[in-house]
C-alpha cells in the first residue's frame, strides 16, 4: 500500500513539512512516483518506528536496600544481581 505525504504524516504524527525535511536530510527517504511525487510504504512505517525509538532516551534505574548494617552482604548480592540484569 502506498501513502501520500499527508496520509503518512497523519500516521507518523508529524507535519508534511517534517516529512519533506526528513527526505531532504536523508533521515527518512521517500520513494518517488514517475512524476517525482513522494510516496511512502510499509517499509517507511517500519523505518519510522526505528527513528522514533532512537529519539527516546532510556535509562535503567535500580534500587537496592537493606534494613540494617548487618545485612551489608545481602545488599552487595542485590547490587550484583541488579547490575547483571540491567546490563542485558
């Protein structure tokens, strides 16, 4: 299925002008018709999903605690476990 720029802009949640800028900059290059009009396909939707995900800055936050100083070895084990899980 082919989408005209205004249809694709609505799907993407951006303006047609943004699509034009992305095309010019190479961020999301549109296909062209024989008349040199921009068209978008499912391939572009998949690329767009990747672009939007790349723009989101993500962080992993972990929290470890124990209730007394005597439990310090437990805290160290928690920290090691969380470090292992968060690095995957």
